[in-house]
């Protein structure tokens, strides 16, 4: 029996509200895998391997990892794929309900209204974030749950590994201390460092969890057995990790996690043994497939042996507050790659040629980096601390995205170990293809139609990716152990497509066949499909109608924050002082208010409205300008100069 399978890892980059796009991609991918499996099962039952021309090779999803919104998608996917029955796609999908519906339901205020409300202030009694993040708790409680009787049996979904790993990044604000003792006679000094990158690692593989204690064992068969800290399945803890990886700094509330100390002790980050490749190496090691790649850097991963230095703290647990994982590692590609290397047969490097390819990482990135370079004549240096602050914030958020070696290899069509899936629309060349990318990724919270558009675009992009990009050459089928003997002439004729690689046109077959495909049209050079997903029109925001309400909500949230901050500060001051001084203070405040009352009535109210309008204009103008850049609102017509 042929045991060879194509192992798949999914890496989902940070997204904020653009997680709607990632969700759309995953939704179509899972739907396609389920439909293909159904057709393969029919062939196996009938015993006719050539029936309907169905490719019979196996693909196994082994790894789900991500950061921020991508990490939330990874954990949600791991949970919902455990359900019995055929995968429910589109509007019935949990992915849709989380990322498009958010907390819009019934007579409740829209999600944006909830984000600008004050439920968090009433509940916590303190300011944890600029936006009210309680809607995230409601969404998680509604959609991340799983009933024990609904959990699939092992092997029920053959394309999903029963020993799956789910890893998300978080930014650990407490930090993990490391000390390295350098070699040298009589030198007892240590070089101390603090690591703020943190990995929350989960697995259904009990043997792996025992061998590598950085993994937390998830047991879906115990879903619902206890709650919170007593949750025997650890699903609740995984849910909390999902909230933590998406806790965008300042904007959304941070989350606190408590893990066994041994989990932190065992975490290792992959180290790279970098080698420059200039020529093909043959015969040296079949597992280490090195090809000529124009001096690309090839990485051989090995685990770090350095352990945290706890300074004699032998506590059993380690608590830490988390913010968005994208701050420290927004595209954790190397984590997915390392985990995939460990899948049997274990390898030192993922094969890149179509003849050897048996695993790959697909990175889904809603925010491919835009080039914001300023020409010399346009560059202006920061004038003061206020103009320097956004520059520094941009560096902090953007530098973790710079992973040239991974992206460079992913864009080459002759490398089969990694693929990149990004938002594209043919009618928006050189323009952002998704609406939720506006306002630095927060735009999707403003309008449901933004999220709906991005979800559908994700499904459409995934369809095109599976049908016309994610494949191997027909000429390599019989040389590859995964695909050999599993593709009939009928299957090749139905699913093949043609594309240009290195200046030559060649036929390819998909690694994950889409059952909607009916054939390749030589005249149009396009794949024909029985169900082609049509793009939604690019959405718009009715600024004239909605901006007045938005102004009111922003001002309401601002007033709540200022009010709670003032009351909290006042309470602290009063508690620290003896009672008679507090009495004097209160009397002084009352007398000052009486004396200033005439001024407040005559000049205070006008000044209040002037300052309010000035403050709101400073917020609303950048929002409108950003929406204009994304074509979400029409640009204002400039008035022509008189004369």
C-alpha cells in the first residue's frame, strides 16, 4: 500500500479586521478538500479507480499557525474542523460568522457601535484599551465552542491529520529572561537578554506533547468536560490564546495567560544554518534536495538549546500579559516550516523540485507590504518628538514583516516548497484589493460590506490559486512518489492547466483538485468551472450619511475614557490622603466651581464646542483621507481658483 502523502502547512499572517480575507481563503480550501474527499470515497467504494477521472493521491493538513488575526483563524479552524459531517462553507461557515458577522446580530448595535461603547469600562472599572473589546469575548463564546457529541471520530476527515499542530505567536510584555555564559578563563559574567516573542503551541498528538513539553495537549474528545481552568480538553485555553494573539496594542485590550513553567522552558526557536547555494548538488543526500537558485540562501533548521534563566524562581506556573503576536513575529513562516520538516518521513530541508515535492507551506497574507519609499525630493525628516512617534511605531510594526528570503522563494514558480496567497483583483492593479486593509487594518470594523467583500475575494482568490497555481508539472507526475499511479489520463485531461515557467509554457495538474473544474479551454487559455466565484463590486462607505453618527460615537467613547480616568485618579488621590484634607479639597473644588460658573456659562460652553469640533476634525479627516485612498469614498473635488 502506498503511504506517501503530500503534507500541508498553513501559515496565516497578521490581519486585524482583514482576517475576513484569510477566512474566505480557508473557507474555500476546506470546502474543496471535503468535496474532493467525497469523490475519492465514491471511487474507492465502487472499486473503479478511473471513475469520473478523480485524482486519488492524498493531501494531509498537518500544521496550522499564524499571528494576530491569522492566529485566530488557525485556532478557529482547528476547532471547527473537528465537527462531524460535511464542511459547511459560505455563510454557514464559522469563519464567516466570526469575521463577517462579528457581533452583528438581532437588535444589538452594530459591532462598531459596540467597540465605541463603554461596557468594558463598566465591567473592569479601568481603561484597558482605546476600543471596547468585549465584542471579542462574545464572538469567541458563540463560535469557538464545541460539543462533545459533535466531535468527529479519528480518521473521519482523512485530509486532516489526527496529529495536528496549532501554533500562534503572542507578544509577551513580561518577557522571558535568557543568560548566556561565554567561554573564557575566569570569566563568570553572563550576557543577559529578554525575549518578548512567545509561542502558544497546541497538539492533538499525545506522544509529541510528552516528548516536547512546549506543546499543550488538546483532547477534542473531552470537549465540554469542565470550564475555564478545569477544562479537560484545553479548548478554552486555546480560545484564550486566540484572543491574546489578536490583542492589537492600545487599540484592543491585552490578555493575560497562565501556563506551566515547563511549557516556557521547552519552547525553542528555530536557528538557521545559512548556506549559499550556487550549483546543483546531486547524490549527496536525497533528503536534502538543493537546486541552483541564483544564490538564494538555503536554511537548515536546528533547535536552540538555550533555556530561560529564571534566577532561582522555581514557581510551577508562569503568568504573562500578551498583546498582538504581529508586534514581534507577524509572518511566522519559519515556525510552520520547522513543524512540517518533522512530519514523516522527517527531513532536513523541504524538497523544492516537482519530482521530490512532498510537503509545502502556504502563507496567506492579507497585507503584502506596500512600498512607501519616499523619493529624495519628497522625503522630510521628523521635525520633533510628535512627528517622530508615528515613524517609530511604523518601524516597530513593519520590521517584523521583513523576511526577504521566505517571500523571495515563495514568488518563484519553479520552487514547490512554499507558496504565497495574497489579495488580488484584476480591476485594481497597483491598488489595495481588500477594503479591510484601510485604516491600517481596522477599516473592516467600520462597515460589514467591507468584510463581506473581502471574504468573497478570499474565496475567489483561493479558487484561482487551487485551479491555476498550486500544482506540479504533468511531466513530473510519474517521478513523484506522492502522485505516481494516482492520475489517470482522464483526470489529467480534466484538471490540467497551462502556465509559463522560466519562459516556457507547460501543462500542470493541481495538488488539491477543485471538483468545480470541467476542463481547460485552449482557445481562451482559462480553466472552465461549473461554479466560478464572481467578485463583489468594490464596496463604498456612505460618508455623508454615516460620518455624523461616527463623530458622535467617537466623542462618546472619548468622554467615557476621560471620565473614567478622572474618577479613577480622583479615587486614588482621596484614598492616599487623611479625611480632613479630603474635606478641604472638596470644599475648595465646590467654591472654585461657584466662582467660575459665570465664566463657564458665558465662555465655557462655546469653548467646549470649539474644542470638541477641533478634536473630532483631527480624527475624522485622516479617516476620510484614508478611505479616499482606498476608493471607499469619492474624493472631494478641489475648488478652482477664481480668475
